[in-house]
C-alpha cells in the first residue's frame, strides 16, 4: 500500500528503517517537533523546546511496555517518529494509549507515517492495551486519512478547545480498538 | 437551593482545612463507582497537589457546598490538557457526598462556579462522564453542555471497560 498523495510525490526511501528511538535522536526529534510548534496548530505546544528540555518527555518511553517511540530513518537521517503515551494519569486509563505521529516537513507524503504506524501497532499487540486514541487539530486531511486507513473511527470534535496564533482550533478525537 | 426541610446550603471557595472531607467524598467514588478512573483510595496528604492547582482567582477554582452539618460536595475547574494552547479550556469536576445527591446542590455549585469563571479568559469548558450516569448527564445538559463524543471502553475498572462521554460548553 502506498501513502503517496494524488498527483505523485517522492517515493518511500528504499532504505527506510524503523527502530526504537535512542537518546542520540533527541536533537533531531526536537527539531522535527519544533517545526510543528512554530509553524502549525498541529500541536498545542506554543514555545519551541531545546533538546535538553525534551529529556523528560523522552524518558516516558521504553523499548518494552505500552509506551513506545519508534523513528523512521533513511541515509542516517531521522525523517519521522511515532509514540504511544499515557492518555490520562488516572489508573483506569492505563489500558488506553494516545498516539503521536510526525514526519519531518520535507518527508511528508513519502509513506513514512504508514511504515511507522505498521511497526508500532505490531509492537503494541503484545501489550495490555485496549484502545488507542488520537487527537488531531482540524483541518488536517493527511492526518485524518492515515488514522482512518489504520482503522481509527471518529469519536467527536471538541470545538474551539485551543487557542494558537490568535485563533481557536477544533480538535477531532479518533479511537481504535487494539 | 434547598427543599423546605433542608438546611440552607452555602457555596464558598474551598479552604485547606476542607481537604480531609473532600478526600472522603472523593474516596467513596473511587472505591464504589466507575465515576472516577482513580482506582486506589487516596489520603488527604496525597491529595495536596490536586488541591494546590486551585485558587480563589483565575481559571482554576474549587468551590464547596456546606450546610450546618459540614461540606456536602464540591465543584472545580482545572487544566484540561497540559499543552499551552489548551489554557483557554478548563475541565470541570463535581462530586457530592452520597447522602447529599438529588437536593439541588450540584446545580447550586455549578451556578456559582460558572458565575465565578465569567470574568476569566476562558473559551470552553469540557467534562468527561463515565457512562451510564443519568444524573450527571442531566446536570451537565442543564448547564449548557452538549455531547462532543463518546470514547468507547477507554478505561478499565472493576474488571470491565467503561465508556466516557465528553461534553463541552462555551464559556464566552
């Protein structure tokens, strides 16, 4: 299956590898995330991070257990990442994870998200996780499309639930049974 | 609000010396119901960080309902999600002592809470309700919340999965 957009765009790199993130990836992961902080409403963080400030976030993930982080790498460069994280601190929510998936802006439309999601859902199969959730700031057709391709269904829209760049944004929630 | 045979109920900001009673009210719901997704009862001491998020000014408030017999319930507004763009939203919470339900105390608390929040830079309130809970759904509908979505099987407590309905209410 291809995730190329209609009209054609660059192909998925043939050497693309998916692997657990390591601490050495942190500057590049921060660089990718900061692009979305600074330029888009995709994330509701407002101020860019230093890699050092991102250490605490990085520490939430492990190579085993329900909270994973995988990166997609080609020619020694990380092009995107996906995570599963705690959905909510209360203990009964521990059977649910929240998804994140981001590609570097220059790597969008090359099937990287698809490969990342295939790999992370494969990993989660062994974990005591029942539901995966994803929150997407609207509009974002590409993100809605990949979640729907992976079997997520729409839960609902929280209208104007965040303010960024002096405007309010709607967030759609998706869920997927694992 | 109070019925003809009920003592008058006062609504006021919570104080630190309410914490033991607030914890007692909340622990009932932890132990006996899926209404909260906390699973283990909490001590008042461990509840201090929760209490510390509220103030008598600003978007994050905690009000209690009290009669001559003591605190009967509480309602609060707190951070919905950590990322800063969410700061224009609050999540609301409301708990009544088991013996104080169905006396209009929840309405009195929410009336006072939304009145207190009117001057704050808030745009939306959201509330999550473990289903089924007809009384809570009805209370939120009365205060202008509409259902935004239903998250299926999103929590596990008492060896079963529970749905949570999320509702939202404009604040501006």
